């Protein structure tokens, strides 16, 4: 009999081995997870077409086409934003250098030594930003390289999706709990991306128009960045804020930079902090702590794509590991799932034995002589 402590240690050891394998194979797992999420999102397109009498192959083709349109739009947005950002850095390289020198001089006047001032202002150096722009362009090229695998995965998964739809008819009640569990996972993924895409589009439009109105260069680039980073829980707002603030600081000084910060804070705090979490929580039932940790964890495991896919990957792990184990209901509750967890019924105390009852002899059966 394995003790609970040893069972926990064995489970953690197995998890470490599995995660190490995912990390090594991240170049394959990342595109595979992205393709799976895309197919899950567009899979409902199949059902109304089949109800209208479309053959299965035609409905599968429609699913693949819609998935390709989404992937093409995402690739175009990322390529546009990446190359425009690189061009902006090249255009303002002299201004960035002057800004970095001014920051270093100001830090020195308030008591920073030269080494500390250089380290604090290093993020404004043109070489740093050019390296960031190059890394973004390299990331775009890496995504383009993996794009072929994603396209292939989408074809295979969409074709298999038509077959898996019949699983409930094939297995009936035998696998009904498992099918329902992964059906809830699919629905949660769809709701999550629909909510995030809706709020991201609203935030991107408002941010882009506001930046255009106050004179920040390339507002369309920052609108695209705001839309993409909206899919990164909790820290996406900061990632989408820093580049336009730096450019506003170069172009218009501190007043324009503070205006950008104020616009982003008002728009993003109202929509992404006060309103959106309520809809996201209703969609996926994850705690805020787990959502934040998921971004860091999955980014470490499978790379930058893990930040965008962190919530679906966490939902998948919960559906695969926790929801099938009745003893893990409390872990599901800790993760934010709205599962009903009832405390055990208290053991009713035994009724007291009265002295009169103790002295009363037990009845006996009288027999005739």
C-alpha cells in the first residue's frame, strides 16, 4: 500500500518528467497546441452545415478554410506590427540615443553612480531596442517557419473532429463522463477566446484612435499590439503599454508619455481590470492567482506561445488530471472551478444510555413446559 506522501512525490516526479519532455519538444508542441485551439474554436462551424445536408467532407473543408483565414489574419497582424516596430526604431535611433543620455545624466544628478545609471537606462539604448526589434522580426520568421506545421495539424485535426463527434453514439454511457469533461473544456476554450477577442478589439480600437488623436506615431502598430497582448492574462496590459510610452517620450517628451499612460490606464483599467475579468471568470472558472502563474509557467515550458495559450493549457491539464479524479475535488475548487464541495456529514453521537434502560432485563421468550 503506497502512502499518500509517497503517492504525491511520485506524481510530482512524473509531472517534472512530462514537463521536461514538453520543454524539449516545445518547437513541436507549441504549433500543435495552437492548431488544436484554432480547430476547437472553429469546430462549431461544422454543425449547422451538416444539419443543412452538407456532406461531411464539405463541412470539414469549411472548418479548414475558416481556420486558415484566422491563422492568415494573425500572421499578417504580427508581421505588420513586427516590421513596423523595427522601422520605427531605425527612424528614431538618434532621438533614442539622446533620450538615453539624458536619463543617464539625470540619474547621476540624483545620486546614482555611473554603473547604476547605465544599467537603469540600458533599456532605452537604441541597441537594446534594435535587438528587441530584431527578436520580434525573428519571432515572426519563426512563426512563419512553423506555419507549415500548423496548417498540416489543422487539416488532420479538422478531419478527426468529424469522427470524434460520433464518440457519444459509439460508446454511449460507457464514456459519457469523459466526453462531457472534454466537452466542457472545449466550450471553456471557445468562450475564453471569444471574450478576449471581443474586449481586445474594443481596447485596440480605443487605444489606436486615442494615440492617433494625441499625435503618437504609428497608432495602428500599437493598436495591433494592444489586441495581441490582451490574450496574455494580467501582464498583457504592461507589455502593450511600454513601447508606445517610449516612443511618445522620444517624440513629445514627458507630457506626451504621461498622456499615453493616462489613456491606457483609463481604458485598460475600466475594461480589462473591472469588466473583463468577470466575463473571463464566468467563461473558464480559474482563480486570478492561477491565471497569473499560468502565464509564467507555460511561457517557461513552451516559449512565448505559451503566454497566449496559457489559459487553454491550464484548462486542459485540469480536465485531464483533476476532473476525472473524485478525490481531487478540493484541488478543482482551489483552482477556481465552481464545483460543489460539501463538507463531510458530522458523525451523529450515540444516544446516551439511561440507567433505567441498563437495568431493564432483556425480554426472553417464554416457553411452555
